[in-house]
């Protein structure tokens, strides 16, 4: 089944004018289906942050079968973007969250499922806090919720200066790749970089450094939103790589969320961008999370477009978290499956 390639060939690019500047949105799928919006990490867009997950056959059959996907790019991060006019004001994280509601209104969307990675996860979490009634659920990958630590703040300042004076130079690329991926796939003197890292390195070379600098500055000034997490009433599924720089913060975030509506999945030997490094590890948790909303994966053996998953449709050995490279935290969840 060449499901994702077929759909990506039919994607439509939109430039949405919001109250805080223009935003590029790539729409993939049937607009009559429920909406899933994505938001990538710093310096990335949907092609470099979510391609691995959406090109995974099992995941794509589930996501495209149930959703129309709206890939939102941070300002100036879309493919072929030009440098943003320096006279344009630098947006805050609140401005970025407010842009999302304008995007939803533009497409006539009511309530949406959200998926974000690291910086994108922060923006979507803030959006969910500000516009509670517009969010059905949160799928967060290596999320952050605190303000930057001194270490992160200093590292971001170094990157900001390099971006300003040298552009997207090799040092900035290396710092970003360390942020994204585990050491195992970044390679060494003896082991070459994996294909996914090489591809990401090429994508970074195509970014407009002034635009990346703007997003970086917004994230470096972000406030701590921990106190608002307990007020979230939508269900949340959090993935984090055990080698991610965001690992401890993801654990902190999970501890502050209402445990009745949240669950954490730690992915072994993985960095921050689980969607690219180990997308297969997301499949089973995603399936059961979405089943709580009545969404199901399309079965190639059943003509029914909404054939429910049953335990017999999954190999028994996959019920072992270790077999998937996962560590499931003992967090009680209430994700009811309505029949």
C-alpha cells in the first residue's frame, strides 16, 4: 500500500494571513475528516520533522484514514521560504500560539488533535491552555514546559550570535543535530551518520538563518507554563527519547499533568525527534491513544472503513514494551474505549 506517497502528491500549500503575519500550512488528506495539526521543532518543517512517521506504512494507514493533516510551519520555515523582512516584529511564543487559532478559523476548523515536537510541542501546549475548547488531544514528542535553564539559554545565545553573523554554519548545524538525535545515529569517526541525520543536515542547509533566529529568540524568552498544565482537560500522550536533552523536562511535565488524562512513553536509544529516529516505536501507543476517541486503523483485510482494532490484530509479542524498545511509565490513565 503506497498510502502516504499518494496522499503527499495531493497536498495543498496555503499561505494563511493571520493577525500576526503569514503562516504556511500544508494540507494533506480529505478536509471532511477530523483535523490533526502538526508543529515542528526549531529550524525544521513537516518534511524534516514528521516525514518519518507519516511515511511509516502502519502509522500513515491510521493517521490518514482518520484525519486530514494540517502541517503548520513556524514563520519562514516552510520549503522555499525567503528571509523575513527585518522590519517585521519578532513574534513571542504567545503570538505563535495565537497564529494557530487564526489558521483554524481560516480553514473553518472547530476542535483539533495536535502533534508537536519539542519547541512545537511547547507552542501547541500553550495553544491548548489558551484555547481549551479548540483542542481534542495532545500528542507531544520530547516536550518542554519550563523556561530555558541557564545552560540552554547560553547555548541558544551562542547559536543566535552564530546565526546572525555566520548564518546556518556547520557549528549551528552540529548543535541542532545534537538537540535532535541520539549519538548512535549521529555517527562517529568509525561509524557514518545515518540517512535520517544526513537528510536533516541537508534540510538545515536550506533554512533561512534570519527566520530560524526569530523562532530561536522566541523560544529563548519563553515563560514557564508548568502551573497551567494541571488545568488541561484534554488527553495527552507524551513520547520522549531516553537520550533526548528534553528527557528530564518531559518527565517533569508528565508529573504535573492530570494523571487521569495523560500517559508517558519513553523510547530507548533515541533522541528528541522520535518521529524521525524511531517512528515505529510510536505506533502501538498511538493506536491505543486514538482508540479512546473512536479512531481506528484501516485494516487491509476488511473493507469496512472503520473496522475496530482487536487484540488479535496485533502480534502477541508486540505487547511487550521491551520488544518495541519502549519503557512504559507506570502512570494510571483513563482512556476508555467506547463500543
